[in-house]
């Protein structure tokens, strides 16, 4: 439960409705309340007839407190990533676009299987001002 400026309890979802990505800002940070297929899709991308056989990786949707990127549910080949494709922290390593360049690096994925998101941190969590993390 969140509190307002006068320390009264309020439901943050009522005060700040969810956007089309099933998320909203609260206490200076944006966060999700559910899977966001409306923003990064649950199906592989299919382009025009000339690019129909090509699919793509989900885009970056956020950053974990350890600095690694969090991507949507599609992996390197455009297929939905299953838990069996990920490590215990819900990530893996392969080529991704990072800062506009193709690089091979570790990253996390959101998907439709429990725990749906990050299960632990692969890197060392950092202190982020205003986050409550120390």
C-alpha cells in the first residue's frame, strides 16, 4: 500500500492507473504490474513478404539493479523464451543490441512462466538514489 502526501494509505493502482504496458510510475520509478505483450509482443515479428522468414529479439524494457538489461519474452530467434532456455536468475547470454551495437552479453528476460522475471541477480546490485536499494 502506498501513502499520499498526508501519509494516508492509497491504492497506487487507483491513484496512478496502469498504462498500455501494464505499468506506471510511483515514487520516482516506473514499474510493471504484469506482462506487457501490448508493448513488446508475445508473437515473433513478421514483416513484409520479403522479410517474412526473419524475426527479432524483444526490445529492452528496463534495467535490473545489477545493471543488466531486461528484455521481453522473445529470444535471439524471435521465439518465446521458456524457463528451460534461461538460467536460475532468468537470463542468458547471446548477441543483443546494446547501446545501438550488436554485442554478446548476459541479459534477463520476462516471460509467461513463473517466476516471470528476475529470480536473482547475476551481477552485483548497485545503490540507486531514491530506489530504496542499498
